[in-house]
C-alpha cells in the first residue's frame, strides 16, 4: 500500500445536511459529502460519499471504546436504532469482542427485522433477532449501543446490569437525549471523543450534568484512556458518548486516499469504502 499522510496545507471539508422529516419518507435524516482539496493547487482530488464515511468512523470510535471499556467476556450486544449508523456499530463491536447474540430494537419493527436479516447473512456465526422487548434486551446486554435521533431517553437506567458498557452515538445536539441521565450517575467511567465538543453538543451528557448525576470534570477523552492502557474494574458500568469530531473524518478520508493511490484504478474506484 502507498503510504499517504496529508500535507498540512491540504484541506478536507465535510458538508452535512440534516432533515429530520425525511424519516416519514424512509429517507436518511443526514446526508453528507467530503471534499479533499490539494493544498498546493486547490484542485479537488476526491469527492467522498460522506454518510458512509461517517458511519464507518463512528463505528470505529465505538469499537475502540468497547475494546477499552467493555468486559473481556462480553458476548451479548443490544443495538437500539436500526438506521444508517447501526450496521457499523455492530461490525465494530463484534470485531473487538466475541459477540454471540445481538438484539436489535427500533421504533419500526420492519427496520429492525431488515437489519437483523442483513447482519445475519453477513455474520452467520452470530445470532441476530429483532425485538420489541426493550426491558429484556437492555437487561441481558453486556454492551448497549444507541444510534438514534431521540429527544428523550430510549431506555431506563434501572434496566442496565452491573458490568455493562453503554455507547451513545446518536444524539449530537443539546436538545437530544438518547441515554438516561441516571445511567451516568451509575457509571465508573464516562468517556467522550473530545471534551469540548461533548460539553456543547452531547445533549444526554449535558442533561446528566444539569441534573446532578455527573460533574463537569468526570468525562475523560478516549485518547487519554488509550494512552493510559485503562482497565475498568470488575462489575463497572462504563459509558462512551460520541458526537463525532473532525479528526475522525480526516483520518478515514486519509485512509480512503491511501487506498485510492494504492490502486491502478485511481479515483474511479469509489467502492473502496466497502472493502
């Protein structure tokens, strides 16, 4: 593979549009495009479909968090939300832990069933099921991943058993809240991808602070945990709250450019994101 590290003068731009009403038409809520501009000439070197890139980099961050914070023997995952982000959340978590059972919960039984069928074909060694029994799905899970655009918590903190790792990637604005405030109070560790971004964008984390379940100085960046080789104590509830940051987009875009330069097909090889 041809190594490529973007010069400091290169520019990567991500354009994002959010249309919540698209859900009623079975369209994605979020669309995005990533542009890579040559720093010396200003020429457009790459135009990358941003929704796929976003899903992969968000899943990758969750995978890193799960690898640090989830129990080594974690074998069950509950995925709340069956939209664009969900498949890569499942793929990443199943990469770092020997997951044997995945429960999928969403507002639409049709979408959760479709996702369960899709992932069962892709990962035949894992048992996938779509369920509406949120209490059992959350209570049985070793890892809970939420990828919704909910304005209110999607489960009750009392459902979460000791030793569970909780991931929230869906709420990205102050008015959104998919994780209950109380679960932050139960957590031994609350990790975020970037402190400043989470303090102004993570609605569920902000709500936990405002309600007194979490102090402002408790969240810790995932990068810090990586450097410290952190190991959570047994029985600890741990949380990773992600809002996504530009560095994650840049890193994956850079990987895309490396893959492009490594192929003789050049920029026409737009399928590389699925490789």
